[in-house]
């Protein structure tokens, strides 16, 4: 009898324990499929996934792919419909408008509004607006980047040149330092047709130009302001750029900068480990970072959200999927990923915390801090992004080659307007 | 007079043979240098890779290979690729050889055109239907689905390579066998196939290589379990950073099996070619 009592007590205790844990882990036993990109953010989060699984009882099946491959795979699975994807990484600027139009994103508005602890308002405004399409919150902003100026501290010092704060100063300094006879060049940036468009954007914005008027959907590729930005960018590359610049993407630009052959380089802040990490770069000690130089309209650089984390609209496990996202992008994890793993995230509280910026080089962090809140896009935000980039890049290529870029701009503007007419809501 | 002529011929021949070797050497340099550069870079540290002029002996390391095999576990991806490539080639031959023999013997031109259309239509057209089909059959991320998809490119190729080969074999051989009482199957297996080894070897190498390099079907139809090497190599390319050393090491590693296969089977191909030459 005594034994039986003991057994009963044990059962009671056990069942209460079990019921408590069941309350704690409402998603216990669920499995979610998470499709990520090959990215330093993924490398930072992946080792912590077992922690999340232990915490929630959710089993995470994750996989990761190269940027374009990820897009190809997701698009195929989504078009086929009823895909087994729950959470996926996405590029709001590149495919956001398109995927939103296809209804592939689950609107996160309800989840973020209901979750006070998560504090969605903590994300910078530009990052939140970047992932919101037609009122739908398509993704949680993951990593951001801004266009900044990289320069050779030693070269500037030797020649008694101050760090340029305006584009005109940059032009003058590049001219002074340019010495092609000795294979040293004043300036480098992307010269490849399509890739250059994003880095051209800050030049155009700083002259007061833009791709198109977002209210009236009028193309503005041949306005005096936009043309002035294009002229500055292409003249820098044409007059002071290294040979073969038309074939340069960021990897080639980094290469020639690391070969100590260039004084100035404008590109994304996210590329900094390639230049400032002593195990990867020979110029780590002598490379400086500065805020993008100002034009007549001020220093208007892009401050974009390169990647976001989304829930697939047809996911069968939306609650468990949100549990994963709120864990991965919550305050605690964000502080870890930015503070320890040096990833550039979008949470204001993390940027304000000294722990959050301890891994960043000081001048880089200052350059980035000075850019936050600028334009949230670095390319036209339309569904036909690829075609538009080709069109715009073509104007710059013509200018660098010394062709009639004014005519090219007029022609591109007409074609771009046709695209916009199709996109008009 | 005669002696002078002979010596002239000799000089001429010597000049030709020198030119011949120079031409071979130039060709070798053109074709081999990117390959050798890849192998060399796979032993360099990231910082030394970007330096010019090249310091040939500085910054050599095995780290890149450690990344390939330990961090990324490329053994698994290679295993997957071998299974899929061998599987699709084996079944491609199993179906393709009898098919092309039949086409060759009975002049089934329409049939062979039909098979060819699956090569003419771009592979991406099949991607979505295949994906939907395999998903409904719960076969995504299985070897079977990959092998079947890769056969789509391998099989027509085998048929089109082997049909002319079988056509070139003298019909009389088969007829003689039939007179001696052999069945068509027996004739095919015991007479035709052994004579066709060089063709079969060529078809095998090429079909294997097609499958080995196939990216499109592998990216969509495979996920973690059956990921093949062309997809896995992208693990070294990440947003805003490319691990060139690791990439070169991985590229070297995945080129190796094909290279070994080619070297091993090469003598069969050459034997086949010379056999044909002697016959005249």
C-alpha cells in the first residue's frame, strides 16, 4: 500500500513537471525548415541553433546556399507552390518587390505588434521601411550596410592631404595622387555594368538626383542632378581609375586596393574585413574609413538592409517559425552577433551599447554611425531590378568609355519610363 | 645526289618534329596554366594570394585543404556526387546501349530524333515539373531523384554517341552469330558490346562528367543529405567575402576524380582509335 502511495505521488509530481514543461515549450516536437544564405550572419547563428532547440523543443532543419543559388532554389520551390519552407533569408532590395507581389511573404505585422518584449521599434527606421512593401512587413531586417570611403592613411599623410569630406575634394585628391606611370591610381570603384549601380547611387543622391520620382513614377535618369552624379562617378574612374576598370566587381577592387595600387575606394561598409583584417589584407594597418563625401545636396549615402529573415506565406508552422526569428533576431542574440561576431545589424539598442560595437574598428564604426538613417535603397525599388540595373549601368559604362553618355541617358530614361509604367500601382 | 636528298628530307623532318613539339608545348601552356595556377593557389594563405608580384615560396599552407575536408566535410559531398554520377551513368548505359543498338540496326531515325529533343530543350524547362513530381512522390533530396534527373542529360547523349558507333560495326558479324544460333541478346552481349568498348568508355567518361558538373538539377532537387560538389563549392563564396584559397582547394579536389577517371580509361580510347586505323 505504502509503495502504491509513493508511486501515486511520483506520478503526480512527474505529470505536473511534464505539464509545466509542456506550457514552457508549446512547440515541442515541431520541425521547421530554415533556408539561409552563405553569410557571416549565418556562420554566427548556426552554432547557436542547438541552444534554441534545447530551449523550445523545436527541431530546426537548416541549409544554406550562395546568394544567387538561394534565390534560384527558393523561386523554384515557391513557384511550384506548397513548398516545405518555413523561414528563409531574403534580399529586400533585389527580390523583395517581386516576392511580395507573388504573395510569398507572410506579413509579420501581427507578430511584431503583439510581441512587446521583442521591441520591433528598436530596429532603425530605414531598415524597417526597407523591408516593408505596400504596407506588408515582409522581413525582419538582419544586416545593414552603407556606402563609405576607404582610403590609404599613409599615402594621404605623405602627401599632406586631408581626408576628403566633399566629392570635389575627393576628385582633387585623387587627381593629385594619380600616378599611372608608376602604376598607382587615384580612385577605384566598381566598373562592371550591373554591379556598379548600387555604388553609383550615393553619388547620385549626393547631387540631389534619384532613379525616379516615387510619387509620380517619372523616370529621372537624365535630370541635371542625376547626370552630375553619373559624371562625377565616371570621371573619377575614367581619369584616375586603374586599367580594366570596366571588368571590376568588388572582389577585383579589393584585390587592387590590397596590392597597394590605389588611394581611394568607395564601396559597401560590409566589405571592411577584406581590407581591415590583417589575415586577409596587407594594407590593414594603413587603411582608413570615412563617411561618404558630401555633394551639393549633402552627404546622402545609401543605408540599406542587405538581408532580412522572412516567414513563407504557406508555411504550416508559422508560430514555431516566428519563435525562431524572434530568438535569432532578439536583443540578446543581436548583441552577441554584432558585439562578438562583428556583424552589422539594425538594432538601435545594440549600436548604443558599448558591448555592441567593441569588435569594430573605431573609424569604421564612426563612418557607419554617420550614415545610419540615410536612403534606404541603393537601386530602383521595382520588380524588374535586374533589367533596370543593366540600363543604368549602361550609361556609366558609356561615360567611362568616353562615349556620348548624354544620349545614352536620354535613351535609357525612355526605356526606364516604359518599365515604370508597367510597375505603377 | 641521292644521299643529299635523304639528308634534306631528314632536316625537313627534324624541323617538322621540332615545330610539332613547340606547338604541343604552347598548347599545353595555354591549357594547363590555369589548372596549375588553381592547384598552386590552393596551397596559399589568403593574404599571399592577393599579392603581386607572386612570391612563389612564401605563405604556403595546408589550411585550405583542412577547411575542405574537416570544416566542410567534402568527403560527404564527393560521396554524393560519385553515387549520383555513377548511378546515372550506369542506368544510362543499361538503357542507352540496347536502345542505340536497336536504333542503329533497324534505322529508327524518328525514335532517335525524339530522344534528341530532350537535349535540345533547355534543361531548365524540366526543372519545375521534375521538382513538383519528386515533391509529390516525397523524393526530394534522395539519390533516386537526382540519378533520374541526371539521366535526362546523360541518356540522350549516350544514345547519340553509340548509335553511329554501332552502325560502323560490320553487320556480317551479327549475322554470322545468328547463323551459329545465337539469340539477338546473345549477339549483343557477347559480340557487339566487347567490340564497342572504346565507344562505351568515351560515353561513360562524358556522361559521368556531365553528371559530376551538373549544377541546376542538384541545387533544386537536393538539400543537405544529397548535396553534390558543384553546389557545395559555393560554401566558400559568402556575401561580401570570398575564400579564394578554400575555393581553389575545393576546385582541385573535385577535379581530381574526373582526372583520374580520364587517365585510367584513356588507353581504352586510344586502343579503339588505333584499331580502327589498322582496319582501314
